[in-house]
């Protein structure tokens, strides 16, 4: 593992250049350029705020405040978006970079790292606007907001671990990518993002314990809606799962790296 990390560090220039190039390519032929990275999430936050806080008068059970549901929704949607971006891109990272893998010699661990850094760059921009909104309306939770950092680390590990496992299988069985696109739609609605978990019947609430994203999204919502640190014990299962998936993904890649090159 140490050798792999040293190899990646030696190619840090390649990683950072790839992240920069991809970010710039996204807006290369746009008149407003990178400004769209601000306009798009800002418009989404404003829509959620106006529609759900004022027009629809949505309320969270047991939570006072006109912006409570908007904050609840944004905390869930923005972090879910990070999860989907990492997994979706990681599951196709070997297919998308087939020519690079076959022609160049470099640590293949760089590829999922580039996926994570690109996703985090987009997330930081979007989430910074969300935090700015909380400050503007006087609902920033204070120092407890730092509790999101370990939650974010767990989420990224879970997402990239799952993405690499799917990515390896996707090289040999292209149906994996198609199946994931279907599963992710059901997964979203099985996660309490647009509805509070306590509005579900008791028997359905019990099933949420099987959904690792429910615990992660709930942790963000606990921080930014209620201003409390998350229940760390509830994050223990998804933390273990994240570590297992990362280890499994690395093992699958090492074992099938040669076969993957032939398949690509």
C-alpha cells in the first residue's frame, strides 16, 4: 500500500493537471465560463428556498423556522449529488480511459483519485454557496459544522469503494452500468432526502437501517438542520462497509488488472 501511495505521489503532477484540464474543458466553449459553476447551484438553492419555504409552505415535523425544510432538502440533495457523481464516474473510469491505460505506464490508482478530486472540487463550490446561504439567513450551525468533515470522508470512501468495485465488473459485464442507472433511481427515493424518516411507518423506518446512504444523509441533516453533531454510532456500519469496499475494490483491480487491459 505504501508503494502504491508513493507511486501516486510521484505522479501528482499528472493527477492535478488532469483535474484542472477536466474542469476547464467543462466550460471551454461557454461565454460565462466557470461562472456557471456558481450560477447553476445558486439557482437550485434559490428555487428550493422559494418553492419549498414560501410557495409550498413545507414544514419539518418538530422543527420551527420557514427555511427548515429547504435546508433539510439542500443538505440531502447536495451530498447525494456528490455520492452519485463519484460512483457514476468511477464505474466507467476504466472504460473512459481505456486508451490511456493501454498506452501509458502510470499508477492506475491515479484514475479514481482524479474522479474523487473532480467531484470534490464541484462539491466544494456548491456547498460553499449553501453555507453562504445559511450565513445570510442567520441559520449557520456554528462550529458543529466541522462535524461534516469526518462524515464527508466516510461518504467519499464509501462512494469510491463502491465505484471501483462496479468499475471492475463493468469492464467485463457492461450491463453493470445500465443496472446501476436503474438502481440509483430507486435508491434516491429509499433515502430520506425529500421526506423526513419519521414520517414513514415504523416498519419502513426499520428498513432504512439497511441503507448506508440514509445514515450519511441523516448525519448532514442533523448538523445543518438541528445544529447537533451526528450520532456517530449510527455511522459505524457504513464506515466499516466503506473500508471493506475500498479494500475489495483494490483487491479486484490488482487481481484482474491484466485481464482488464485485454478486455479494454
